[in-house]
């Protein structure tokens, strides 16, 4: 019977880590001054080159109040990684107020990434009413996978970015899959042990 207690503990720890690892790969939360931002990219945090993606940031103030776009002037810029200080953005999508999930009127933008690789999104916001909050900047790195309409890569630098992006994507996607597989395997093992103990 002591070995069953050990299995139950292992199952409990596996479930605990599976629940907390999965969300960590899905959202990126940043804090700047008295504003926090949660980045999200649709579809499913895996945009594809040459296809539309929607990037949005749920901005919240201390205490959990939403900071809607109607109170801020925000601009978004997209940079190819690795980024040098003097690099200009490759895209500057229009930021508009969107409503998604439980958030109303938050900043969002439609983006078509030109190629596969790693990109950095940068959101700069200033208050429309002076003193409402301190101006802030938030950055988010995203890996763009190959899409149906993706043009071929033009340089060695982009080819290297694609290689890095692919390995990063595999690492991020495998953590929840491994946790789920371990949890399922341990559950089946527990059932088999119980059946053998009853006999």
C-alpha cells in the first residue's frame, strides 16, 4: 500500500505542474509603472507568415481596473530579431480598440508578418489626460511559423532566425504535451496497479 501513496503523490504533483505550465507558455505579462499588460496573439500564439494575425494587450491598472484605449494614445511597431538599436520597424500596424474575452476597448492590431522568424512587438502608450498614468513601453517576442502565403526567405540572416524560431516553438509546445502525457501515463499505471492489488 505505501507504493500507492507514492503514486498518488506523483499524480498530484504532475497535475499541479500541468495546470501551471500550460498558461505560462500562452501569455506574456509585463509591468511598467502602475500598468500591467498581458500580450496575446491569435491564432493560438502561433502566427504564420503571410497570414493575418491579431495582437492585443490587456492593459490593467493597480487594483485590476482595465486601462481602455480611449484613455491612451498607443502605437505599435514590429521589429525583426535580432534587433539592432538603429533598426527601423518593418511594420507599424494601426492600433484600434477591440473587445475580446472579458476585456473591453483594449489596444489591438492586425498584423501580417512577412516571413518566418522571430519578431519583437513594441507597444508605446501615453495618457490622453496628463497625469492619468506614466507613459510606458512594453515589448513582446513572437515566433512566426511558415504559412500558406509566406514568401521565400531572402537572406542567410532570416534563414538563421527561422532555425532558431523553429527550435523555440518546439520547446514551448512540448512542455504541456509532455506534462499531459506523463499525467495520462501515471493515471493508467495507477489503474493497473489497483487492479493487480485487488486480485
